[in-house]
C-alpha cells in the first residue's frame, strides 16, 4: 500500500499507456472509493460513464476536436487557441489512446457541480494510483455535443461532463515538474 505523502508525490498526469485493458471491477472499486469525497451539503451529485471501448473513445475524441475547432472558427480568442495545431493533427487523440475513459458528470443546473466533481476526481486519481494505474484529467474532452453520441454513451440530457479521466497502466511516469513556492498572501493571527 502506498502511503499518502507518496501518493502526493507520485500522482502525475499519464498520457502514455500499455495496451492492456483495465478490469471493470478495478474501475468500480476506484469509483466506490472516490465517492467518499466531500460534496456541498453532502449532495453527492456525481454520475459516471465508464467506456472501455477504444473505438468509442476515438469517436468521442473526434467529436470533441471537431467542436473545439468550430469554437476556434467562431471565436479566435478561444482558450483552445493554444491547442489549435495539435487539434488539427488527424492522428491526435484527445484521450491519448487510453484503454479506459471515465466521464464524471452531474446535473447541469447544480451550482456546486464543478467543485463537487473536482473533489471526487482528485479522490479518483489517488485511488487509481494506489492500484498502480495512471490517470489524466482531459479538459479538452468535455466538448461532446452530438445528441446521438451522448445518448449512445448513456449521458442523461439534464447532465453535463465535468471531468473526463483517462485510466490505464502507465508505460512510464513523468518526473515531477518544477513547482513554485506557495504564495501565502498574508497570515492573520
């Protein structure tokens, strides 16, 4: 078992995975453990879609890329601008060809949805690492708008994707990027 301080040090965003599938029972265990995360008013609003099919993951990637590029056409100042060259590469998969994708979603109208799901996503990534799995939260993967595709993957119409997380057995783990010192604005005693 990995001690918590070691989890903090070893949790990295993994974008290169071995070809083997992640057993569904392990994903279910990670989800169950991550549901111990706190949420506003203990509402526990999160919902999950597990996709263990690389063809569907690729279709979701293509859909997200198409929508991001369309957004760039309509809004040249879009945050996606810094990814434009990568998004135009037909070989780029938003989900890095990972063997598993877990979509963390919840009710569109819930004010605390992003905070609640972000807390859960952190628990998810730590639980996965404890099981020697790699993860990466893919912000570019939230741009899935095709109603037929959303229906196919089981996304309820009143929900939205908050945290698309890829999961797999890492080929390697990147080194810790340089960290800046915390910026404590003031200590009030």
